[in-house]
């Protein structure tokens, strides 16, 4: 059943318009060949044993990503694993910042093997070429299956074979710059194929790669759906004020209003994007008193806070990233805005209100043998609209007194609309209550 058969809802705001029913379920896209189903559901209490039975290991991208979703408190009850048939070829580019007689270190982890650290101590009068050569030798010495290190003289590429997960971590941002150069593994096409079979999921996370190419493809696809997406990056250009090819800049250029860009300082396998989205999902925007809550100030389970310097923090915030920091010994998110600058809690509330209103109007049609095209019918519609506004008020998402309802003048209805049994011109309005995330206080002290 499509609720659009019973009503057409147009949202006039900075948030995207409704295109589908339902929200609240996490979908994680991952390539694997463990079974043929494009979608399977995993429950919090048994996902690890189920994955083990199916042949996954705890190092599998799907497992790691799912574990991050279930690590939130409270946690989502289930996650849908969306099987991609296109494998990613993971590739990172590392560029050293030359310093004399210091240690360069990076941890490399490939699926099926223990994470190992590659280290190289630069000589006196060190050059970038010296460090690239030294790190390549150190990575080669680790003998990680399928991992290739290529010395480009001015940079070092670390890659793995198709369909094998690869993560790097624990590098010093003042000595190494990093870029995830993994190509887009046809994410838009994969999502389109999956939705034909199962479209009952609201939030998307990527397991295999969170490169700019992959996240941009996912965000572009999600923008035309009533869904949300959380992507994360560890690319060093994210905190470079002069760069415009980083994740948040690309999201901003395209005004993606349904996708969150998060930053992780020194690990490509942190999955903070999945953690952020999964942290929100247990809280229904229609339940009071907080209308689903906000992301700002939330502690993400399984995500390590970053020790950002002031320049990094300022540049990341200016670009629109959500970051994970520590304040008074509490790890928490700072941010919560999508690429367009819209707050993710606003997007979720608009989705909730619009979806539920469509359901209300459909239920009115299903419960009554006929909605008369007269004043009685208008009264029935008005009752439905008022009831949904009342629910929004009760949830805490609507500013009291801001609600408005307008119904059309039946004498002005066109013969075409009446003949087609369509009623146009119904309007509902309200002001979203928003949130206070920073407080300014003037303290005056006298003696």
C-alpha cells in the first residue's frame, strides 16, 4: 500500500519532502558472499552468533559496522544487513610531513589477520622520499595477506584486494596526512536494487568504505528518499580550511540535507557515522518530552574522542563536521548538522510528522465507507490534521500556539478536482521547537 494513494503531502521547509513510509530501522550496506539474500535482519541479542554461523568473522566489515550500531545505549533492537554485490577496492594514500630523527608509525589491519604496526624512524636531514621508502619497507615486512604498499616517492599508497576490508589507524596527524581514495563501489545502483526487494529501513551506514567517493554516492542517493545517512572520514584535508574536496565540503556544495558528515582523527574503522545515526534511532521523534532528542552532546558507544588542536577543531566546525571530543572527562558529539546545514533532529521530526499524517489520512479513508465532498468531509479532514498537530505538540517538537490549519473553500474547487475526487488546498503549519545547544551568559559581579 502507498499512502500517496490517499493523500499528497508537500513539506515547505529546508527539509526534504516525503517519499516513503516508516522510519527507525538501521540498514548497513556491506559486500559479502556468505549467502544470496540481499537483506537479512539481525537482532541485538543474537547478531554475533548468527554472523558466526553464516561464516563472518569479528574482523569482517559487516560485523564491525553492526557491532558499532549495537554498541549505543540504548541500542537499536535490530539491524538490516544490506548485501552489496559490488566489492570495494580499499585504497589509502599517506603523505609524510618530513621531520628529522622522529618515528613514523601507522597501524594496518586487514581482514583475517591481527592488526600490526609499521614504524620507521627518519634519518637526519630526512626527506619525504626517505620516509615513504622506510614506511613501505616496514609495511612489506608485516607480510599482511593481500596488502600492497606502493612508494610514489612523494606519497605512499596502501591497498588491498577486492572485497577485503582494510583499515589504518593510530597515525600522528602532525607527521602523516591521510586520504581514503577508495572508488565508489556502485553504491547508488546497489541501493536501488535492494530497495526493490526491501525498502523498510530508514537510516543508512556504509561498512566497506567511507571514502568521499562512496559517501557522496550514498548521500546523493539518500537525498531522494525519506531516509538519513551518516558518513565519516579521517581524511586530513577535512581540517584544511583551504580544501574543498573533503567530505563535508562536498556534502555542503550539494546541499545534502539528509546526510551527516562526521570526522574521526586517526582511524578509518571507527564507524562514527553509523554510531551517530544508531544513537538517535531508539528515540522516536513522536514521543515526548524531547521529540527524539538531538545528536549534540550525545556519547557514542565504541567511538573514541579525538584530541583535536584548536585549528583542527575550528576548521572542522566551520566546514560543518560533527566531531567527537572530551569535555570535563565526558566524551560527546559536538554538532549534528547535515551537509545543507539543517539539523538532523529537524529532518527526523519532519519525516515523523509527515509520515504519520499520511498514515492518519489513509486510515480515515480505510475506516469510512465514504468521505463526503462537502462540509462534513472537510470537518473529518480537519479533525485528522488537528489530532496530528496535537501529537506533535505532545512530543515537544512543536512550539505551542504556532499551529495553523487552512482548508479550501468548497465553492472554489475546480470541476476537474471534484470530478477526480481530489481535494487540494489543505494547509498545516507549525514552528519546530528546535534546541538550545550553546548558552551565552553575562555574569556581573560586584563587591
